[in-house]
C-alpha cells in the first residue's frame, strides 16, 4: 500500500487585492507558518516524489517538505488551478508507483478529484472539505485508489515566519 498526500496550498495573499498575475501570488505570513510545520504535521519521513502546481503558493507550501526530505519539487500543469481532478488523480496515481507522493494543488482541482473518487466508490473518511493547508491522504494499491481520509490543516502558531 502506497500513500498519496493531496495537499491544498496553505493560506495565500488575498486574490482580490493582489495586482500581479495570480500564478505569482505567494503565501501569506499565516500560510508560511502552515507550510513550515507541514513536514511534522504529515509525519512522513521520506517521499519518493514531491509534485506541485506551478503556482507560487503551491510551490511555497511544499518547500519546507522538500528541505526536510531532500526531495526536489517537480512542477505539473495537471495540478494547476483550473485543471481537472481526474487528470490530477491520473498523475499522482502514476507517480505513486515510485512510492509515497506529496502533491500540492488548488481547491477547485482537489474538490473535483474528490468528487471523481467518490463517484468511483472510493471510501473517503472525513468531511468533504478542503481547507487551505489541509491534506487528503489516499491509499493506493495495485494501481488503484483504495480509500482515504482528511487531515485538518496544521494549526499556525503565533511565532513569526
């Protein structure tokens, strides 16, 4: 059994006040704190692959995990905002052949992926939600998703990021 960790990016700067291209919108201070404690929060010491939407906020969410594990962050358009959930699932399922995968994406892609899994009768434990910085842990066996559960986002601390 291999695990895939589908992470929604941590809290980012407000999209309505950000004036540059949305792909460049970074994490907020609270989001940087969430990302900083993500490695401990996930409790996984080694990931075979780290893959991210090319958007800055997703890459920044995985950076502490990359630093902790030594794994490089690979960029994948299949995880970008506006991409399809089924496409994201196909990508991470293929990557899971190498071992545990952490993939950072956006709320729309994650909700679409979860809907696809439920439609395929995959048992998902937990609320049907995707808070910023949260994770869905999916179990993969023999090239198929077998089940999964929701992990609340890490509680951000008051310390400065």
